[in-house]
C-alpha cells in the first residue's frame, strides 16, 4: 500500500502479501529488516487481512509482540 511514497522519499518496502499479525509476530521478519535497513521511521500497514477474525485476544497478543519487536523506533501503524 505504501509503494507510491517512494517517489518522494527514500523508502524501503517489505511486502508480504496475505500476511497477518500472527505471521509477523511469530517470525523474525521485522528484526531481519530492521537490521538490514536501519530505518529512522517505520510505517506498518498490517491488519486489513484480518477484518473478520474472531480470536481478538490472540490478535492482541500478536500486536503486542510486534510492537515489542519495533523497540524504540518511531512508527505509524496503518491498519
């Protein structure tokens, strides 16, 4: 969703189509790309694939895990 921003800013995009908060929380993907790109700011577009989920307690735990992975990086979560 954010690929178009790269025309005006230095922007690295990580695209994982059909991903979910569970997949991001349970993988090392965030840590890998933070180490690779060393971003100054993170735009996280995640959650639109989960409009109809019912396990909200589990999703809350995944979100907290993802936020812990972001550490002290400034971020905006677009969901």
